[in-house]
């Protein structure tokens, strides 16, 4: 039990540093690490609830630099996409889902590496579509952040705006997911107990990541975000192909 707790808290701490620096990545890093020691049915609810606690601590400061136009355009799409993803989840195998998500992320990141840009004020339909893709991926695999991060970078937001907007976005999408999980009985006493245990590690890691962000150059944030997204896409694609 002690070993399980230490590994879980270590995973939370590492994921929180990434989240503090980039504004995203907590779930991307925490889910595979926590899956080593916790049942899959507990991992995602644990990550969602803990992410809400972390997000609440920096939400006020984030709202001052948030790209609210993007938030207003993305969130309605998320509301449509999450139930869509949940509805089609049973229609495809886990490996098919991983491969599809990995290829979508890889293609998006490749375009960014090559300097692709969107207009500073993309159309409402395009923003809504990105939100729907993010929501659908959230419903399918609880990792809907990458399309939104790619979108925010592509429209030319500053590093501070990308980070702040992702913090606000994950509070919105996380709240929606948490309500759905509560309704399904997935957030129980055991998940809440793990959340309470993980809060100190989460806050500690988030503080370190935030400290590093404020001392880094803007291009370091963009580079880190693209590297994290690239690694994620590679892991998903390789895992899907090897399992297939």
C-alpha cells in the first residue's frame, strides 16, 4: 500500500510540474503513470477531480490573460463532442481509437512545426469544429486537450495566453466531465480519498512548473508544448500498432 501511494504521488507530482509550465498535460502524463498502480476505473476520475483542484488555485490569475473569444467558441463544441465520443466509444476498439487520435495529433503538430498558422480571428464554425473534436476525444479517451492547444498556438496567441486559456478551458471541460462521472457513480469515496492524498503533491509540482514558466522565454513554452504533443502522438501510434 505504501509503495502504491508513493508511486501514485510521484506520478501526480511529475504531471503537475508539466501542467504548471504549459497549462496542460496533467492528464496526458498522469493517466499512464497512475495506471501502473491504480485500477483503470479509478484513474480518470482521480485525474479529473485532482485537476479541478489544481486549476482552481490559478484560475483567477489565468482569467486576466485568457483568449475569451476562443473559449466562447470552443466550449459549445465540447458540450456536443463529449456525449458524441461517449456514444461512439463502444463502436471501435481501444487501439483504433488510440491510432486515430495519435494520427490527428501528429498531423496537427507537423503543420505547426512547418509554420502553419490560422487567422488571428478564425471563423465561428472552425472554432466550433475544434471544440467538437476536443470534446469527442475527451469522450473517447479523456485526452481532448491537444486539438485545443494546437488551435491556440496556430492562431498566434502568446505563450502566456495559451497557458492561461488552457487552464480556463480545462476547468470548463473538467467540470463537465466531473458532473457526468458523478451522475454515473464513478467519483466515489475511494476516488475522493485518493484526491485528498494527492493534493499536496499536485500543488507542489504545479508551483514548480509555474515558477519555471515565469522564468522561461516564450519560445521555450511553445517548444515544450510541441515536444509533449509529439511524444504523445508517437506513444499512441506505436502502442496501437504493436497491440494490433
